C-alpha cells in the first residue's frame, strides 16, 4: 500500500457497521490510524459519522465537507463493496493506492477526487 499525504483534492473513505460508536472509534484508531502512520493525527484530517442502524452508504456520506464532489464515485464503489453501513471515516488530503479492502471491520471504499476541507 502506498499513501500520499498531503494530497490535494483527494478524499479517502472507510465505512463499516459496528455495534457501538466505541467499537467504530477503536477500529478507526487501531486499524486505520496505526496502519497509515501519518505525520499528523488522524482526527486532524478526518470527519466521521455514526448512526445506530445501518443505512444506505450514499445517505451516510451526504453532509460531509465537500460531499457533493465525491459522492458519485464513492456511491459507485459502495454499491460493489458496502451498500449499507452505520459508520464512515472520511480523510481529506489523503491518497491511498493498492490498499486492502478490509481494515478490521472497516471497508476501504477508495480514494476519490474531492474538495478538501479548509
């Protein structure tokens, strides 16, 4: 796997279905953050969403910063990998290539062109 940070106009997205927000946070911290080994805390470049029940992934991603710029590509990827989820981790300024799909309960949808958060 290759990661590029910072990568302008890049958004990397993970989704999953967890029994609690704590379980989602644990997966984000211990699977994603530890594997990426970024020079900045994951929380500094990410936004998250958690719902009690799984919903269509497209609906889960609506409302993230710049979501209109990446929603079509992310929705197409989610149709193949995770049509529903209750948790999403959206990392801005991050490009991942040759990344595995499975990240300890999270599914990597991919890296998409998208508007960065300020």
